[in-house]
C-alpha cells in the first residue's frame, strides 16, 4: 500500500500539486504506517515542536520581563504586574480557537509557516516598549496582549499533529509535541536573565527574531499538508463539537492540568517574590516549567500503557495533595518545602497534560466506531477519518479553554494577594477544584464504563 512519489523522491507526497501536499494518509493501517507513515509523521513532528517551542518562548516574555521593569524605569504595583502576565494568557487562550481551525483551512504546513512569522510582531513591539520606558500602563497592556500570538500556536500545532499518528500511538507524540512547546517557558525564564544582565532587557525581544525566521524556513521546506485534514469547519460543525458532553468534560479537566501549568508558570516568579522576599525569583522561576514540561511525555507514555483515565484520576489526587503541601510551606514560611512542593505540583500538571490529551482522540474514536460493522472496511475507514477530524477540532477547543483556566488561576492569586496579603486562600480554592476534577473523572470515565462492553471499548482505545 503506497502513495505517489513526488519530485523529491519522498513516498507519500503527491506529485503535480502545488506545495507539499499528501493526498492519501492512513496511519491506522499497519502496513501503511510501517512503510510510509512513521517517517513522514516524525519529520513533521520535529518541525512542529520547533515552531511551537518558539511560540511559548515569545508567549512568556512578560513573565520574566516584569521582574526587571523597575530597573528599566517602570514602577508597577503587584496587581499591575499580575495583569501584565495575565493578559498574554487571555489573548493566547482566545487565539487558540481560530488557530485550531487554521490548519484545516490553509494546510498544516502552510499555517505553521504563517504562525511562526507572526511571532516577529510581539518581539518587535516588546523592543519598542523597553526602549520607551515612559509608555502608559494601558500601552504596556496592549503590547503584552500581542504576545498571545505565541500561545495560539499550541492549538494549531496539536490539531495538525493529531492527523499524522495512529489513534493508539498518539499519547507519546502528542506529549512530545506539547512538551517541546511547554519547555519554551522554562527556556525563556532560565536563559534570559544572563542575557538581560549582559545586553539589557531589550535583548529579550531581539534574541528570538532570527530563530523565528529559521523555524519558518524549516517548516516551509520540510513539513507537509494533509489533503484529508484540509477541510474547513463550518460554524455549525464547530458548535456541534464544542457542545458535545465529552468536549465539555475534557475542557474542565484540561483547565485542571494545562490551566494549572500555564497559570503557575506565569505567576511563579511573582509568588516567590511576594512570599519569600529574600529569595532571588529569577534563579528559580524556570524550574517549575521545566519539570512540568519534562513530565508531559511521561504522562502520555503512562496513558498509552495504563489508560488515560486511570492516570488522570490518580494524578488529580496527587495535584490536590501537592497544593496542600504548598499551603503548609507558606504557613511555615519554609522556602525549601515551598519549592519542593511547587515542583511536585508542576510535575503533576505535566503528567495530567499528557494523559488528558491521550484521552481525547480515544474517546472520539470509541464513540464514532460504536455500532459499526467491523467487516465494512469502507465504513470503518470513513468513521476513523471523521473521528480523527473531530478529535483534532476538540483538542484545539479544549486547549483554548485550558488556557483560559490559566487566567482564572492567575486571577485567583491576584485576588488572594490583594485581599488577604497572602496566597493561602487561593491554594485552598485550587485544592477544592482538583477534588472536583477527581470526582468528574471517576463519574464520566471510570464509573460509567465500569462493566461490560463500554469498559472494554474504552480500554481498547486507551481511554
């Protein structure tokens, strides 16, 4: 089972069509996957990771910049600082919705190129803001909001990569793709302080521009568009997918995992600075995002091995216990306990990110194939394609809701700090929310599938 061969000699890339398009793509067919699919998918995954990584680097610019604004001549209150780190999260979450459907309309490779080049805009505006320290606060907010372009990249990247891999092998590649982006948070927070010390805060904008251009060139030269995935969604289809019960449930769970990761990542430096004034926040801020990013592929691998539901259920329990430990550290004013407990929480956000993203395509596959005659190969093939397409859209929508959840977490900390001069109240609220996620996971995907055919189908799909 082979595809046409284009002028580059790469099997699977259709000759005679403008651009790098693949007309036939059947990753769930074992023979196709072994002969053609695996290599092409891996190549697209690599360049997807690179572009998404830079998107996160740009998205988090202000999370590190706010620690140095006073030295640059801009004095802000704690509330204003938190707004500067919240607004990029808010716009990034909003942009994930159109970014989700962009690969289907323009082609995954084409949109990756465009979305990479768009990152030049927030970098240039950041340089302008730093070189003009007298700008009013509203102008800083607008400039910070534009860095949300980097947050949108995640949705289009994940939505696109979903099409390249077999449903039962998506946990690890989706985990790697997401982790490659997530680690951009840590890279920005780790590498930028020395660069700022050497060249000033303005270097935080300039450094990413040549890397963005290189990533766009790599995507242009080496990625592919999938004809079967390039079917634009109508508003009715988007509404249908967004209102499905499983889309809603998984959105709530993803608020608990990715919303926590990105909310903590944006806030971690400010939390350290307000709770432990004698600690240099920039020395530690990068650790949380690094641990959370590294744990994401682990979550995907565990979900492939044990099932996404089981991993997600126990992981939310671990998240709740971790937040309680952070609260105890704050009450005891123990910096070592605070750092260790918060890194544990970051690790659980990563594991949960990987396991929940494994669940989404598996759930759609089970629901779409239910009741079909397994002997009707054409019907099964069409159903698999429909499930993959709907899961791709759901992943983007769920990722947008998760990012909005990060905004809620940041605002929970802001309200707690402004009203109680501490973060204990926020931590109690978060621990209670993780408890809700435990109950929701059990009710929706463990108890309901406890016996019989439903449980077998979900287990076979890796839910």
